[in-house]
C-alpha cells in the first residue's frame, strides 16, 4: 500500500478559460505592464475549454488587434495558474 502525504498530487487543477481570456486582453492592452495594444477584441483561448495547469504547459489564444487576426501563446509559470503572455504573432 502506498500513502501520499499530499492528496492534492492526485488532483488536476484547471484554469477557468473565461478568466484567462479577460487577463490576456488586459495584458495585451495595458500600457505599463503589458504590450500597449490599443484595440484588442475577440479573445478566444483553447477552443473555449478550461486548461490544465502545469508549469511549462501552454495554450493558444486567437485575438483581433487593431482589427487584424493574431495568435498569442500563454505559458504556465507555476502550479498556481500564473502564466506569461507572449507577443501577438
């Protein structure tokens, strides 16, 4: 029999994709802590599915920046769901 000192190791944490989309729009638009894009709209990530949180895993978002379609990759930094947002392609 094997025991686990941390039962959370068996659980899989998911990031709410709606929250992620809002945060990505904020990062892309923010002049100080983000990329300063002026017209960011239609942020859709991971086909609308919640994302499994795991450091190093990433997910893709499709956005419109100044009316043009772009892609953005977000990569998890830790097990808490913090992620960094790459520059729009």
